[in-house]
C-alpha cells in the first residue's frame, strides 16, 4: 500500500487501496505510538473479535550504554 503524498506533509493522504481493518484515526494512533518510542521498542496491535482493541508499547533500554535513557541514540 503506497501513499500518494510524501511523509510529513499536512492534510489528507490518498491510499492506493482502501483500509480493510484500521480506521484513519487508528493508523494515526499507531504512528504516534511508534514515534513515542526511543531507539529500541515494540508496538503490538491486539485484535479482539475482528477489531483492533489495544495498542501495547514496549520501550527498551540498551544496558551496554550505561544509564542513558531509551530516548538517547
């Protein structure tokens, strides 16, 4: 599925095909969850009874880098 406009532009995006399961608002929420993670992390989507029900975020820290937080590269 390709976007008709480049990432970072404002306004509506046109998709090459329609969304099947997610709503545009849910896509935005997933994008924000990914953006909020540091350099290591996971976003899990939990589907219940055919619909997206939960977004789980796991933010990890690299212990080899000392006590620096996950938001530092």
